[in-house]
């Protein structure tokens, strides 16, 4: 019987936490939890080439109207701070980079996927605001940014996709100015939704989500890397109600993440009889599931156990 792995971050002992069969890998994926810092992570970690295969070609497509509208709430997290230089790590289709540029921030984006670079060249490059200075397609450390250069660095649902967050956080500290802002949004493994829906929880998203945080475990990690946590937001209109909404449908036996895949235009409701039946019953239950999802997400938020959370930290003085 194999021993439990040591924690990716603090090298402490771990315990078995969760297991789920994932059709994309045709295997059981196991999660372990650190007994000291509380980090939850996949073990064994898939290899880099395998990880890239988990993301289809339209993962980086510009989202539809509803998703684009909800993403505008991200801007409000930073516009109250003095304008400056922003780096959005994992910028994808550059929608946030562009939105911040429109608010007079000098905006930079970074995304390391080949698909993202291809999509940028074809569909995004010529539509960027003048304040978007540059989009990078190399890993963070390989871009040789100057130290103390950025006023803010953002990771919108990026950290959970990494095999090891520590190198990214170390480099982020180096390139941030003193008292520069770090904003991280991630799913919450301590959410009530995970406790209720388990393997059907939308934000579990195995095999793409490799590391799973709670507000406590992420705060501990950031404090150990030279950041001071300033604020934790326990509600996201963009992610929380929909997380509950899709988790309910998953638990009822609908095709996996069916409504989410419809919104992302990955499937058509008329491409097969099975899809049409799923679509029909999704519409029938929609007037019930939607309000229930909003009510539950608000309750979970009030109890500080939401589906996702957003953390703002500040670089400490050396």
C-alpha cells in the first residue's frame, strides 16, 4: 500500500480526502489534504502534456453576453485602488485586461497555452484598447519583468489549475511594487456546495482543477510568501449561483455540466436525441432550480461557506 504524499507547499503529512472516477482520464483521481496548512491537491499530478489535453479549443473563446456581463463585476474589485500597471495572469480571451484598460489602467496579460496564443492572433489582437500594453505567452518567470513593476497582479480562477502555486507567488511578490495588490479568485473546497454535492459539485472540475483551496489555506500560503491578506470576499455573482445551479442538475442525473456546455457553445441541444431530452427537462426545471440556486448561494455566502471566494492581499514591506 503506497504512502500518502507530502504537502506540495509545506512538505507536511497529508491524509486521503476524496476520490472520483473521471471519464476524461478513465481513472480514479485522488485528492489529499495537508494536516498542517489545509491544502488539498491531486496526487499523482498528471504530466504537463496530459494537462494541456484537458482543455478543448473553445476554452478560450469569448464568452456569451451573460457571462461577459457578469465578468464586468471583476473590474469593481480593483477600480477603487489608484490606477497603475496591471498584470492579469491567465488572461484567456483578454476580456478583463481590456476592461481594466478602459478604466485607464496600463494593462498587461499573460497566458501560457498554445490555444490562447492562437486565439489571440486570430480574434483578439485587433480589438484591444490602446491602454493594453502587451500580452505575453511565456510562463510568468520567463518574461523577465522588472522588480517592483506592477501595481496589481490578478489570478482569476488560475491558481487551481497549477501543479505548484509557489513559484508563481514568489515571482508575483518580486514584480509587485511595495504595497502592490494581489487578487486571487478560486473555488472553495470548504464550501457547503462541496459538502452537499460532493462529486457532482460543478467547481470541483476534475481533472482541470489540481489544487483546491479554502480561505484559511490560501491565507496561510500567502502570509508565508510575504503577503498580507487585506480582504476576503465571500460572494461572486459570476460564479456562485451558477455553481449551485449546475451542481443541482449534475446531482439530478443530467448529462454532466450540460447547461454550462450549452452556454460555452461546446454542444448543441439538437445534435442528438439525448441532448434534446436533457435540454427539454432543463427548461422544465429551470423556473425551480434558478431561484433555489440564488437563495442557497446567498445563504452559503452569509455563512462564509460559498462556492468560490476572492482574496485581496498586499505585498509586505521587506
